[in-house]
């Protein structure tokens, strides 16, 4: 199987090596096409966003105004702050020039002369690597005004790295735009959508790093070629980041539709000690978890995972063996989303805190079965009631973990599983709280 995003070519981060292996031939081809033809080729490929939402890339590009009366912008989302996701940094490190080639083709298609690559601030090392790659491409005339001569085109664009400041919420596209503009990273109410009112009120397209890196191969080989790989409704390959209780954690590029069990056992080496799998989160920490006894036959593509009761997300597969304490897992996830809530929406701002406190109360040995019902109730009152998807991201792990592993959580609250009691910490009083009481902020 040909790898599209991370081919097995040594030293591909060297620009000369990349060019020797066909680098920037796709860009030359694209600049001989009209922008409409480039968009149609990407539409034909069926490429879907690799950042979590899975929206069709060519269709998203087509939303940009055809007549350019304002500046157009392209923002490349490399924030990658979702726990369990670590694929984008592999591209920054191993194949940065294909990302850059994808950027200039994408910018041409939507007529964006300014491109921002938004990278989480903690990725300092990878920011340096990407900046080095950008500098090399500026010197060769692949970016900037000189690209007009290099590619014999009237189009040119400039590319800038924008370093984030450590806020998970800025992975949401509209919060990302606010951050680039120098504002607080609050998500925006939609509509208007970025294609109509994006950066500084101008038409803007936001795509994930992995999404953009697929573009050169699509243009070089054709949309039909790409569409023939993997699952028909979600074609191509995906970078699966496998972590947790596996013998060989790492990033594996495989066709969409690959069996989840094949990824775990055939590529990631199986579970240490041949233990049973208790739980798998298939797409990063915000996606609904699956029981280990229900993953047989589950395929890793958007539609198959939806049928199985989860979502593809960022394809970050988190594996937990039979000895895993799911209360600890859920408490850690809930703490993360409580900490990362931007505070704009009341259900998320208050609800994430309530969920963490109730889970901590159970951890302290003071929980009851009613607390489990209350957690699900709180999660359902967050879900779908916030400006952005962080509310859902915080609610789904709690809601589905308790619903799908109710038997185990009942053992925690009924003291059938010993829970080490930590030192005295602040917790909710052991009372019969209702969702109505929570809403008024008791």
C-alpha cells in the first residue's frame, strides 16, 4: 500500500531529497489548471477533513467567493491539542515540504495570498523544524513573489507560522481565527461562516495539517486514484496515532476502513501480557469510548465508526487493558476539559466543573448510584448547547463511559472495587443534587 502522507523515503525533510522524489511537480501541474479545476479534482477525490469534523475539503473550498473583492486567507490548523492525538508533528518532522506544497496549491485554489499555519505553542521543536523548511522553500522561490517565476504563474502567496499560547480551545476554527487576530480565543457564533466572514472579516478557509498534506498527491495522481483507496465514502489513508496499552505505540498510515483490531494487534503489536482490552477510544479523548468486547469487526472510517457508536475524530486510538481503572481515566479526561473550557458558554463552563467534582467525590469513596445518573444528566445538558463542540467533547466521554461501563462504575460507588482515598481535598458534600439545583449554581 502506497503511503500518501508519510512515505517511507529516508531524509524526506531535506528539500533536495523531496524534489528528487517528485516534489513540487504537483504544484507545477496545478498552476497550469484553473482554480476551479483544482477544486473539482479535490472534490472528485472525496478528501474529507482530517481534523475531526470530516467535512469534504473540495466542497469547503467551493464556499469561498469566486469573485475576489476582499483579501482571501488560508489558515492551516496544526494546534493538535486533543489528548491522544500526535500525528501532525510527524508531518512537521518527516514530510514538511509536502505540507508546504499542499499549502501553495490550496492557496491557489481559493486565491489566498496570505497563509497562517497555527501551531500549538508547546510544539516549539516542530515549529523550528517547519520554519527551517519554509525558509528553504522561500530561498528556492517556491513561496513568495518569486514563485510567479518559478511556476510561471500570476499567483503568489506568503506563509507565516503563528504560535499558539497553549489553549486547547484554539483548535476550534473560529477561536483559532480570533487568536491569530490577537484576541482572546473565544469561538464565534455561526453563521456567518469563515468563508464569508473569517480573518479580519475576510473570506477564510481553515484546513487541518494532514488534510492539506494529501493535496499534492491528489493533484499529481488524480482524484479518481485517491477515491479508490480505502473506504468509498471516506477515501484515502489516515494517520492513526495508537497509544495506551499496546506493545508498539506510534503513528501508522493505513487505508481508511482498516479494522480496528488489525491496527491494534497487527500493527501496534497487541496488548502487553496478552491481556484483554477493556476500552478503546478510537478518535482522541473527546470521542465516545467503545467496550473492548464490541470492537470486533469495527472499521476505522467515519461511517463505520458512527454505526459502531463512536466517531473517527483525529484517529487517535487510545487502548485500555482489563486492569485499567476507568474512574481514573474519566476523572483525568474531565479535569482536562474543565481546565480547557474557555468559559464563554454557561453549560460548558459550569457543567465541566460539576462533572469533575462529582467524579472526584466518587473517587473519594463518597459516591452513590444517583451520582452516576446525575453525571449522565449533566452531560446531556451540556451536549449540543454550546457555541462550539468543546461542550460535546467534554460531555461525550462522561455520558458514554458511564452508560457503556455502568456495571464497573456501580462497583466503584458500591465499594466493590477498592478506591485508594487521597489526602483531603475539596469535594462536593454528599447530597442529593438535582440538575435543577446545578442550573442555579448551588
